[in-house]
């Protein structure tokens, strides 16, 4: 997949898994040019997601659920992923 297609693919996977009330996907790959992890062509992303499906989950469980939802993208297109995963009540 081309680097330009990655944010949309991440968004689609997370929307399908979590039906988020809010979702922001930011591609920060340009800030990591020359970084050892960027050499393989995979990207650096920040995700902020608000979903009712995170209710009752620990922060670690939420991150694991996001990684699972992204599946193969984690090995083919994403090098680094920063996650803020909250319930609607936490998001205020």
C-alpha cells in the first residue's frame, strides 16, 4: 500500500472494529525521516479514538484491541503507533 493510503486504511480498520464516536489518525512519518525504523518504509502514526467498546477495559487491553484491529497493517505498514483510547465518559 502506498504511504498516502495508510491513514485511510487505519481509519477503516478502527471504524469497523470500534464504531468510534471520535477518531483522529495523524501520519507523523515525515517527522521520522532518517530514523532507523523508517528505513523499511513503514509509517509513524498517532491515533486518538473514543469508543463505548473500551468500557471496562484497562489501558493495556485497549491498546491490544487496537493492535488486533489493525492486524497485518502492524507488520506491513505501521512502524510506530501512539494510541489514546478513551470511553465517551473519559473523553468528556
